[in-house]
């Protein structure tokens, strides 16, 4: 399993999309949906600062999710279920239930994964690995403004949620674009999409989110 495959599977998280903020790619606009305000310049800066401030109060976060990966070349999609567990400041566990049956761990020492038959660790020593892990943490639980180095960010806001999108500045980037939707409290993830290559995608929908609930620290280490 390559670093690219591990990070894509772990990401996440979260997720991401074509460059249209009002809705995720492939979705149609609901005429009855709440009006969205496009945020640019100082308003975008303000939103990113708000999210950063809100996330500082998050000590732990748990959420169930469904994941669907679409592979255009094979004309197929793979659906999975799993659970995300985060503990501040920098530990993330990503469980995928059978048939995937794999667990990913992201921590200051690097990224590890574990299956029934094998385990492996990718240390943070490599620049590419460190950058990828930093992006994953920033997207899901950290400072979204840190992604500006490699992504052009945009956002929109409604009465019920906010949506942040990013387009890679490097045309050869593995992750071409992303979108993350948070509830109006700016902490709880609702859904996310990741676009890799020309059209392959990973979609995630989160549910049963628990913020600052009990978490067994031992489960966050391989």
C-alpha cells in the first residue's frame, strides 16, 4: 500500500469537490434550500478564523460515517462504513468496517494502519508524508487556513451550515480538490468529498457526532 493510497483512504476524511461552493459536485440545487452567502476576502478570512477558534475547544470527537469511493476507470464504486475518533492535539483513528476491515492511525510519529493480517507504519520523516498528514489533520480537526499554501480556498454560508472548498494549486497533486461541510456551530462535520485525478472521488457522510465525550486513549495508538 503506497503513502498516497493510505492518505486517500484515511482522508478524509474528509473529502472534496468541484469548485462550486453552493453544493457538492453531482448534486442539484434545491430551490427550497436556504440561501447561501459566498464568502471572499475578509469574510473568508473571518470564517477560517472562526472555525479555528471553535476547534480549539474540541478535546475529543467521535463520529460514525459512510464512505463511497467511485473509481471511474473501473466504472465501479465501493461503499464502506466506519468510525472516526479524534483526541487533541494530534491523534486521529479512522476505522473502516468489513469488508475493508482496516484501521488507520495518525499521530505525531506518523501514520500506521492495521488489518487482521498485517500492520505498517509510515514515519513523518519524509516531507511528502508529513505534508499529507498535516493536510488531513487540518481538514478534519485543525487550522484550515494552513491549507492555503497548497489549495485555493473558497467558502459559503447558510443559516444551517458552512461549506469550505479547496482547489489544488499544483496541477499534478494527487488530491485535486476537496469540500468539507460543517454545521453552523463550525465543529460538527456533516459531509465531505475528495476528488483525485480527473474524476475519481471519495464521499463521506458523518452521523452520531459526539464532541468532548469520553475516548479511550489506548485506542488511538497502533
